[in-house]
C-alpha cells in the first residue's frame, strides 16, 4: 500500500492531522492499536483553546462543537474561602470552548468515516523503517496478516507509550521529565455543575477542580495520593472531600449524585527532543505530557498538528521544505511554554508532601498577587486561552 503520510495512532492528534490533510487533498492512512470504542472510552479534559477550535473548523468538524460546546470567558480560582475570577475577555481577545476531548475525537472519527478515510484498527507490531531515507515505510500486522505502507512522511501520533518516539535512537533523543508526588481522582456525574465557570481550588487539604461537560454533566477532581485506588473512594467520601476543598458558598450549592466514572490519573511533565528524525515527526503525547492543571494536553497536541499540517501543505502545495525542516524547533518553542504554564499552575495549586510553612506562605502570596495584579492576571489569561501559534 502507498500513501503520502502514514499516521501512527488514532487518538485526537492522528485523527485531526489526517482530516486536515484530507481537506487539502493529501492522502494518509491511520494505524491504531486499539478499537474505535476503546479510544472513545477514554475520558480526558474538556477545555479547547481557540487554536484547536480553529483547526476543528478548518477540518470541517466544528458544527457539533459550536452547537453543544460552551464558550467560557473566564475562570475562577479559590484558596480557602477566598475566590476570584480571571477574566479572559478583559485581558485577551480570546475565550475558550468547554467541550469534551472524547467528543472532539468522536467528531473527528465521524468526519474521517464520512470522507472514506483509511483507518486500520487493532494493528500490532508497528515498525517504522528507513525514516532517515527519502523512502520511509511502515510495517505492521493486522489480524495476523503482515502489511506494509510506503509513504513520504510518518507522523508519530501514538501517545506516550507508542513506538514512534522510541524509534529515534537514544543517542539522538533527550528526555526531560518531572513526576509529581500526587494524582488526580476524577469523577463524572450526571448533576448540574456547581458553577457556570470552572473553579480551580487551592485548599489546605489539597487541590480540587470543578469542571463540566454540559448543563447536567459535571466533572470534578481532587488531588489524591498516587497509591490510592479509585475503588477505595466511595462516592460519599469523594463528595465530602470535594466540599471541604472549595469555598463554603460553593460547597453549599454543590449537587451530588452517583458517579458514572471514577479514575485516578498520575501527574507528569515530560518533553522529548528533537520532535523529528528524518521523515518521522512526533505529535502530541508521543512527544510531551503536561500535568492536567490548565488542560493543555490536547491543546499542545493541536499546536503540533498545526505546525506539521502547515509544513506538509507547504511541501506538497509549494514544493517548500522549510516547514518540514524546522518542525521540531517550531513545535518545541511552543511546547516548552505550555509546559511552563502547566508546571506553574500545578505548583501554585497543589499540596506537596515536602512543602514547608514558608512554601505555603509563598503559594498564598502568589495567589493574592494574582488576585490583585492585572499584569499577573493578563499573563495567566494569555496562557489559559492559548499562546498564539
Ligand atoms: N501502534 C498504533 N497505535 C498506537 C501505538 C502503536 N504502537 N501505540 C499507541 N497507539 C495509539 C493509542 O492506542 C492511542 O489511541 O495511539 C493513540 C494515541 O492517542 P493519545 O494517547 O490520546 O495521544 P494524542 O492523540 O497525542 O492526544 C493527546 O490526548 O492523550 C490525551 O492527554 C492527552 O490530551 C492529550 C491528547
Ligand atoms: C476537565 O474538564 O476534565 C478539565 C478541565 C480543566 C482542566 C483539567 C481537566 O484544567
């Protein structure tokens, strides 16, 4: 089989890239290790930057997002019973879209299927071959049959545990990592959100986040120990703990109900450099991970897709290879800024096991500075709505 771009991984990065290329008449094949239902079963964050909203529009996949998503022009930050708002519209010319990542993925699958896009599911033993040559190819197995795709370029969109990053030789690749000493216990419940806007809460008992999917679907998180098991947290224990971590006036109006999903996610910052090796390009979680505070995971994947998509367009439409040559440098410049914001926001909001009394005072001083200083609010708002591509 022959295609222009072989895409490893059918998560949001791979699907978005494939659909955008299709709109420009560039062919691709997506190779996904799991089934579509499995991919759509993963629950992830739900805040989209304007850049991702724009890419979904360009991909022709934005109708349901615009109909069902919610525009947010601010977010709430609390510490103890104090609460303040970061007003995005006052400090930037942008807003964010609250729309679940799972729904983004569902819309992209629907668009790929409607366009007759080629996605192979349940592929095994994907091996990237000759990435340093002008004629790379990918070999893999599907239902016991060995297959091969010849292509011009390979996009490694196969997430943190994928094969693409590890194809880059160890003496070329440098990895940067920080693992946080806590996790997030997340609950999805069919209850109205406690507030119209998200609340990021710093409390002496640890971080909490009140988020949402729609008017009757709420997503809440509390900081927990990495050794906790979600099954050890009853719904009642979760709601009791959440109420203790958000301001009292919010806790008093919190509507609780049975959880329909409960899971624990670890927190990690990770970047690999470079993000390209010959004709192999890494996108999204394959190249970097952020802690979820600020919801930059999918959004940073989207900025990679933006750079790669435009580089490939320049290559095919104008015969220009500058974008392709500079992909890693361009993508990484923005990745590191998203890493910084996610690390900063995480550091500001969580309890750390080794925090001293001084460290705690610094957190509160920084929150009070943010609350009262418009320059600090502007910096936060610009990062939250998404730095320009
Ligand atoms: N071969 C084929 N597919 C693979 C392989 C492999 N060897 N390894 C992994 N995959 C698939 C996974 O099954 C998954 O569906 O690649 C896909 C990667 O998807 P994600 O992990 O969702 O990564 P990405 O598309 O970059 O999305 C980034 O989604 O993962 C979240 O938090 C992340 O929000 C961020 C965004
Ligand atoms: C979510 O809705 O799941 C969510 C929102 C904002 C975050 C993280 C997760 O910062």
